[in-house]
């Protein structure tokens, strides 16, 4: 028989992404008492087929650690992408608001320009009317 160990010093994970327990071969034969890591679901459920002798673990452990680190990096980068997407949406909203404000200011400037032009014409007409009146008044007095 094969015993299921309670501890897993190497912290290996099987293909189910579960910690693979350290076990010992109990069957008679050349591998009796040899330690190995196997799927955490064995023998109760369908296993993923993960198996590694304990004395061959260093290579696997190093590779699994690299995978874990890469997964963490990917997760961090995905989080950064999500944050940048949110920030970009906020910036788009700000740009839309600023464009609307700019358009409104252009309209206001046009209105002010038109009103100023009208006022200048009125002032000019009033000035002309005043000169004409002054000329008439002076001509009557002579």
C-alpha cells in the first residue's frame, strides 16, 4: 500500500493546482520506502497524473516557483491594465466636458463680438446724430 503524507516540505502543486502531498511507497519492490509527490486527490478521486520522486524535486520546484512568479506578474500587469483602462475612461469624460466647455465659450465669444459690433455702430450713429443736431443748432443761431 501507499500512504498519504500530511506534510509537503517542497510545496509542490499537482495539475489540479493543489498541494501535492509527500508519500512513501509501501509496496514490496525496488522502490519500497522511496518517497514521492503525487496528486492530492489520489486515491479517493480521479487523479491528474502528477507524480515526482522526492529526490528529483529540485528541478520541478524551481520551475513551479518560476511559474508562480510569472502568474503573479501577469496578475499584477492585468490589474495595472484594468486601472489604466479606468483612468483612461475618466480622462475621456474630462476631455468630452472640456470640449463642450470650449464650444460654449466660442459661442459666448461670438455673441460678445456681435454685441460689441452692434454697440459700436449704435455709438457711431448716435455721434453722427449729435453732430448733426449741433450743426443745426449752430446754423440757426447764426
